[in-house]
């Protein structure tokens, strides 16, 4: 996939806007991704952070890929670990003979604290990688 570099302020990383490609335009769902401004132009373009391994500068068109097992790692960090902590807290508080609403409240608080710790711990973590600076594209032909 391709993107345009919008900023290189973070050391070793770059902010990118993902671009819609000609191949994507041939599909039946053209225009519904965030690269094509989702829902036929109503959604804002999404900016992502990527490791800048090739020294791309602001305004460059770059080829971007996802690091290995990125989806699995993200699912583990954002869904599985918090859910296990929530369920563990619920079981622990239930075994302490607390009323159900208190057990749920403590478990919910542990879930919120877990998400805050994940956010603080990840900081500028990204699974996107800039592979290379790409040649200038041909103009897109939308349907």
C-alpha cells in the first residue's frame, strides 16, 4: 500500500496518510475505506504512524507495509489481555462475597486502569513500516 508523509517530527517515525490505489478502485467496495475518505467521501482521512526506515521526508510518496504478525499482536494487547484481567478481577471479587454490582465496579475499574497502562506503555508504538520512497503516482481515475 502507498501513503504520503505528512510529518517526520517523531524521531525515527513518520506520520502518514494512506492513499487509495488504482487496484482498489476496481473492486466493488471502492470508496468505502478510510484511504478513499470512507463512506464515499464523508469520513476524515486517517493518519497513521510508521517506522521511517528509509529516511522519507515530508511530502514523499512511500510504500508501506505491516510488520509481521501485527494483527495478532494488536489483538492480544488490545482485547485478550484486558478481557482476561477483567474476568480475573470479576472472579476474584465474586470469591470475596461482594455484591454483584461491587464486583462489576471493581472489575470495570481494573479494565479502565489496564487500558490506561497499555496506552501509557505503548506510547508511539507502531506496526507500520515504510519500505521505500515510491515514484510519483499517476493521477487516480475515480468511477
